[in-house]
């Protein structure tokens, strides 16, 4: 069993959740149960699945949770792009978050490959 708190991918994705929550506060109130909720759930899912994967006994099981985390990361990226395109979020303000998200995607993907 691994300590998820020691993994850089968990630390960075955990910090990303705070940033996503802060930015999603500015989304329209009528999106509270729509896009806002989806964005937040996707963001939370990334470190959550990394943490849950750490509890698994085999690399194969852990790799499956990393696949879910990667999926959530791409889902989050898509949702943020939709919000930017719809002018609900400012693209310039979101650039650092999008860059960090892309780095996390690459890191999780590389870690996933290393487990095979």
C-alpha cells in the first residue's frame, strides 16, 4: 500500500481542486447544478481516484484507478473549455489552471505506464 499524500501527482491535483473551486464560483448561478457541479466533481475525482488506487494491493488495480483519474482530468478539461467558449470563464485567467491540468494529465499518464 502506498501513501498517496507523498505522490506529487496527488499533491498537484489536490491543489488544482482549490483553484477550480475558486474559479467556478464565478460561474452563473443557474449553472450551480449543471456545469459548476460537473466541473467540481471532475476536479475532485482526480486526486480521489489516485488516493483510492494507492489502497489497492496490485499495480494492475492501482493502474485502473489511474485510468479513471486520467479520464476525469480530460473530462474536466472539456468542461472548462466549454465554460470558456460560452464566456462563463475567462480564458486568460484559466490559462494557468489549464496548463497545470495538462501537466497533471501527463504525469498521471506516465505513472500509469510505469505500473505496467
